[in-house]
């Protein structure tokens, strides 16, 4: 005989996903948004070069350095 199903709302089902964030996450998101809007004020030269590469170049189709096609 199957078990009786419990109506416990605090216990999610096996296939139910519950998404939650740590209490500090919204504050961090706000700070990052302000930092972006301030043109990344305070970054090092190296970080600025990396940010420019990630956001302003089309690097998605570059093969990785470790791919077999690039090996001798």
C-alpha cells in the first residue's frame, strides 16, 4: 500500500526547485550595478584591458589554446 502524501509546504518535492539567495546578494548586485554605471571606477589597467576584451571584442569563436587543432 502506498504511503499517505504529506501536505508539508516547508518540504519541497523531489522534482520541485526552490531558488533563494543569500541576504547579502541584493546589496552586492546594487554595488556592481553602480560600479558598472561608473565605468568601473578604480580598476587596474590589467582589469580594464580584460573587461574591454570580454565585453567589446568578439572572442567567442576563438579556439582555446589547448585545443588539439593548435597543437603541433
